[in-house]
C-alpha cells in the first residue's frame, strides 16, 4: 500500500489570499515603468512632440528643466557622490542643451558631459556650404575630435531693422557706429538677452568680447555702455517685445536679435522686417555672431541616453522644435532640404531660409567671454540707470 504524503493544513492567511486571487484575478506584473529622464534646456525644448520623440529613442519619457542662461548649466550637472539620495539622482538631468561654446569650453573640460565618440559625427548636416568653423567642428571638443553632441537650434546676434526706415546696406557699411547717428537717438531698442547683449555692447565699444581685454581697452567699455544704453528708446525684456515695438513704429531697429525673433512677425505679413549684419567690427571685420545649441549627454546618465542624439534626424521632432511655443525658430536640420521641405513656403520665407549661407558667412562663431563675470555688473548698472 502506497502512503500519500501528508500536506500541512492551510492556515487562515493562505485561504484568504487564495480567495482574493479567485475574486480579483491574477496579479499584474511588477515590472516598473521607466521613470522619466530630465532634459536641462531652454524653454523652447519643452514642446510635447519634441519630448515625445526624444523619449521614443531612449525608451522612456522626458521632462524639461528650463535653463535660463548657459552659465546656469554647470551646477546641476556636477557628478553625484556615492552618498547622493535617490531624489537627487532622479532630479539630475540626463541631457543638456547649451550654446556651443559651453560644451566645448566648460562642460566637457569640467567632466560633466560624456563624449559620444572620438570622431566627428558622420551624419551632421552642415549649416551652410563652406562655413568655417563647420557645424561638425562645433559639435566636437576643441581639438576637433571627440563628438560631444548634436546641433539643434541656432541664431544670430545681429540687428532686426524696419528696412523702410533703416537701410540694411547702411548697417553693413557703418557697423554698430550707425547707432551714434542723431537720427536714431531714441529710435532703437536693446534686448536684455543674457546670452548676447554684453557681447554686443563690447562690440559697440570696439572690443572683441571673446578674448581677454587689456586695461586700456576696458577703460573704453564703461562710457560706451552708458552711451549705448542711454540713447536707446527702450530696453526690451524679450525679443517679442522689441519686435512689437518695431511693428508699432515706436523704434526703427532692435538688437541683439536674429532670425527667430523676426520670423513670427514676418509670417504675419511684416515682410519689411529684415536681419541686418554690422560688417565693420573687431570680429575679423564683423560685429555680429551666431551660436548653435548643442544637445549633450550628461556624465553618469543612463547608457541609453546617447540614443537621443538621433532626434536631430527626425523631421517631426525638428519641425516641432522650429514651431515650438507658437514661434518660428531656425533649426540646424532645416539645412537638409528634405526637412525644410516640410515647412510651408510662407514659413521658409519668414525664416529667410535662402539667405542663411550669406547671413552666417557675415557673422563670427560665438566664443566664450572670459571677462563676462567681471563685466556683467557694469552692464547691469547701466541698464538699471536707464529704467
């Protein structure tokens, strides 16, 4: 006779658990939904379509941490120590977007971003034929090696003029000295742009803002700052405010501004607004510059974050970035005819797409301002006295 094993009698807890299983059905899988990663970038990068496509490449969602100025990027990207809390790890960005001098000159040397390869990107679409430095160069470390990230939006620090009142050619021939014409006193607006106003003021003083200054040169800056600011008709808080003042006839031009500022108004029928480049100045005979915003991978970010670089090749993502916030922004990928062709003819005209090669060739590439911390208080004082 075969003896069957004696099974233990189920206790009350086992019976109740089994009953709950019969009523509720099988428990769902405990696989956790990947937590959203964070993108440290200017507000325009908060577009839902752009973030969605970014997340598709990485396999998780993305949330924006708005970045007010490029100099604010360094602190939140500092590597975390072993004692960092889970909350601190969750709050740390995985990707960052800053103007091209910061990845090359600050973030990579500080070790807060991770290079993606030792060579330049083979898939970069150049902003304009023959432009020096090339976009591929701006995407790398200063040695021209180590691919650091992908170029996304770009813009100019130049002038936007009402060409019915101010000649684009005159701006080119006279440079920023045009602002000293008594006819323009009170007829131009300055935009309090933290990225480019100080550099533009230094160009007005005849100084190259992207190198160290001699004491004799700096002595010219303070009186030039006060003259530039005191003769302005208004200090605009935003580019949109300055453009509205031109459209309303309150001022004839505004600076520093570029294509992204004027494009929405041009799209609405104000074709008399035009970008004008001061072609007399200390930047190799120029007084205008451009920058490209570079998306980089933060050190200690999840390994899959590097896959986000493919977003620059997605037409839908680049169109969303172009139109983000209801505006119209120049984006490097629009140099690809296949992507630019997805814009309407009116949008292409509003962005002056056909003029990009000539406009960029008339500007210098932005560099780091070694004197910015020391000189920014002088600009702040001049602006405060003008209020």
